[in-house]
C-alpha cells in the first residue's frame, strides 16, 4: 500500500527537506512576466490564452519533498504535472520561482552545474522508456555511467549489480526489442539507479503498461524504495497508483496545486468539491491505517510485575488479557488470566516467564484492508507497534469492522469521512 506516513502539506519537521519549490510558474508564450505581475495573474487559463495567446502550464506552485519519501504529483491530463516535474531539472525552463535541492537554487545554476546535477545527483525515468535500441540491456543500464566518464569495468560491474536488483538477471545481452514493456521499463529504472542518484524523478513511468504488469512494477518500485530509500518524485494521472505509492500526494488542476496530504488525508478530508469528486471512488480500506483507528487499552502490563498482581488487575477491569511491555515500552507479547490461573507460579516469578509471544503485531501504517485476515483469526485486539518495537496501541475488531463499513458506504457530505484521520509518521 501507499506509504502514507509523512506529514501533510509542506511540513518538514520530521524529515530533512530534500527539494523545496517556491512560487514556481511556467508560462509558454511571449512576455510571461507581464502576466505574473499583472491583472491576469489569477485569471483562468482560458482567459489568459484568449487575451494573450500564452499557455499557462504551472501557476505559483509551492511544496517540499522530504528526504526518502515518495512524493506523488497527480491530476488529469493537461493539468501541468509533467511540465512541473520537468521544471524540477530544468528540462523545461521555469518562468519564475525557485527550486532548491539540498540548499542550492538550481534556477541559478550555469550549464556546467546543471549538467553535474543531472548526471550525479538526480535521474529521470520517462513513460516511453527512452532506451537505445541498438544497445544491449547491459549497455543501456551502464550508459549513464559511461557518459559520466566511469571506467568500463566499474560501470559494467555496477550495471550488473543493478540488473540483478530489478529482476533482469540473464537478460544482460539482449536488445530492448526482445523485452516486454514491463521489462523495458525495468531497464529504464535500472539505468536511472545505476548512477546512484539522490533523487529519482518518474514521469508516468507505468502508464503505458498492461494493468497486471503495472501492478507488478508498482510493487517492485515499493520494494526498491524500502531497500534503497531514494527520494522519489512520481507523476501519475491514476488515483489508485498515487494512493498506493505516495507518502504524500499533490493534486493538480489547471496548473495549480489544489491539495497536498497523505493518501489518507486526501481521501478522507478533501479541501474542496473538485478533490472530493476526484477521490470519491477511492476505497477507505486501502488508505486508512491502523494508526488512525487504534485505541489505548485500559491497562498495559509491565514484564516485571508479579502474576498475582496482574491477575487481580485484570479481574478488577473485567479483562481476560493484556499486552505486556518492557520497562522502556517495547512490545513483548500478551498475558491471559487463564494462563496465570493454570500456572502454579512461585515466589519471584514474573509475567515475562509465562506470556504469549505468538500474538502478531502490526505497524501503524498498515492499511485496514490488510488487517482483515489477521483479525478474523484472532479473538484478541491487534497490537500496534512502531519500527523500534515500541507499543503504540491496539486495534479492536469492532473498530476495524466499523471502519470497513464506512469504507463501503462512502464518505459524508463533501468528502468527509466517519473515520478519524490522525496522521502517522513512519512507514
């Protein structure tokens, strides 16, 4: 599922900011500055075109991309998303604004610095692959390293390593024409990754693929992202793809960014009717997370507590079980009252010696649709644990079922959901 864990909007309190875009405009035509500074600054696209002949592609776009996240730019055809991503490397020259990458405004770069940025720090994957038809898979993957001046053995070794990583081992010596569309796109991704870029930009890379192959490529991209932790800026017109891949999603319309948020926030709290209609068919079960519906249990047991005291506490709270944590709050397992009763404990015995360790925990970012099988096979709440092993809360079967009912019934009013939208922070 989409990595919907980052902060919404332009917040960057938890992650280092990798890319910062401020007031970015792109207008095709003559004297664009007169539009930006004049009365037509806020005029509709059509009016600008009719009165000046200019084409407004991007209007005053501002956003931040955090290090290691997948930031998705999405919208309908013609909304300006592809122009925007091309501006980020100045493949299309912005009309106005700033693009700061790791502290440097690349709009001020000369040709040498811009070339260095493209060769060493960033990489681009296009929709139509852009492979060299007369070169083998290995040569295509190594091509960027060759233009960078890498020695043949070094670039060949690196290319082979990446080819294995994207699942193309054994295809090194084939030409692109022998490969399927999905395999050709793997070559394109491998070529981009071979340069070990800090930032990977992807302009609708899977839109030309069959649905099944497209899903496989999405899954592989997520796996690569988990492994390599690259910062990815991804453009798509497909809502489901955006929700699946994005840590955060920016929705565009007529050259403007309308809303930025996690997939969960965009689906459950759309800012206007346009976004609401855009996401109305999205399944909440695919975006609402365990972290959003989890609750705090009445009691949590410390591993060093004695069984008799724990049993008394459980009975006082009319509970049959409780989760057990360490002195630092790490999740250890579950203790059941029946287990305590059946155990003839001795003086000095602690709960840690008789707790159940087979109760599976989940990460707060797992979507509720993925919890159904786990919930169906358990009579206990599901413990929610972060990547450090700390206990965060529990998901009750009743809350899970209620969330799924809301998912099927849709959203209230102008896209407002019954499900809470507490942001979650880590994948």
